[in-house]
């Protein structure tokens, strides 16, 4: 199977009351590890990159080629979409050109009028090329803008104005936060989620900052219309911890344990296991490929 856009997998998840995991990738190990996990769990998946991660990996074209080639080399048969996370107006256009199958245009820092105008343009361009689109309304709390215990909440009327443009799935703040959640976090705001779901006519909603939200809250959010969940921090933490354990045990100094293929293996395997666990016990997308 070739790579696909994310429209069908997210819509199926929305109808079936489960969610698609959208996992951020940082390099070849991340990509291989996540693909191995979803193939084993028989789950559809979105691999996503931020513009910063794409730059780190050598640009959008490098990312497209790497993901496409690994996908073929590994004989992946589950549906895989390659998505731009938090794209700028220019970045979204460049990724559509480079062969991404899905893009997010994040116009949440513009005023709503400008967000609507730019979102409309990106949606039309993407759809003309068979690429799925995510847009964002309002701010979502996160460590980058100073953590608040409530996270940020999107306005349902603004959500409707973006949803009406024909967006495939919508990112909207419902109390979620990017990065590590503070101890005094108030939790997801299900009342607001319900209002947004109603306002946008029950289109799929995206939950950003999916790492660290308690399992019962994730499951409840899925029943209320969340159909794509972004995961970044969780995989970074398991990779770092497994790599630390390897080095602290002195394994890099035993034999040829310094070989990068050995040094990076525990972290890579930890990502695969975490992905299998999340799609099976959190998102419910296992065996839905
Ligand atoms: Zn995000």
C-alpha cells in the first residue's frame, strides 16, 4: 500500500469511536520504530513532523523520501499518512509540494479573520492535490507560552467558522497543554469539548499535547469527538530512559556496545513498545487497519 492522506482513517476512527495516533518523528530510528509498532498492532497511523524537525532531518523532501522508502522497505501494509505538524502558511504549501499526504496549517496566532482567509486558501490548495488538512483555532496552552493550570480553550463560534471551510479535522483547545502537564492541571474541559463538537457539526477533533493526559480522560474525549491524538513527549521520554539505562549499565563500553546500531537499539525498541501500548490501550486503533 502506498502512503495515504489522513481523511479516510480519521473519519473511520470518528465513526468507530476510536482515535488515530499522530506520532512526531525526529529521525530514521523514530520512523522505523513507529512503523514497526503500528504494523505489529495492525493500526493505521499518522507520522508527523514539525517544521523544526523537518529542518533537522534535511528538509521536507528528505523526510518524504525517507518515510516513503522505509515504508516500502519494511513492507508496511497498514495505512500510513505523513503529516506536517503546526505548519506555517509557507510551510504547509511547501509540504503539499514536497509530497506530504496531510498538512496542518496553524493560523491560531493570527486574528480570526486572517486565520479564516489563510486556512481557506490552504484547504483549497491541499484538497486540489488530494492532501488532507488540519487547522487550528485559538491558542493551546503549552510550555512554550508559559503553563497555565487550565490550558487554553477555543471559542466554539470561531471553531465553526473554520470547520465550515471544509477542513478535514480541527485542532481546538479544550484545556490540553503541550509538553509535560503541571501538577495543578485542571484536566480536559469536557463541557467545552461538547460545545465545540456541537458547533462544528460533529467533525473530527484533534487533541494536541496527548502525552500525559490520564487514560480515562483520553477515552472520554474520544467518545466526545476526538479522533486524532498527537503524541510527541511520551516517545521522547521512553527513548531517553532506555538509552540512559544502556549507558548507565556500562553497555556502551562492553565489546562493541558503542556501535550506534547497538547504542540506539534499546531506545528504538522502547518507542515500538510504547506505540503498541498506546494504540492498543489508549486510542483503540489496534486491529483497525
Ligand atoms: Zn500541537
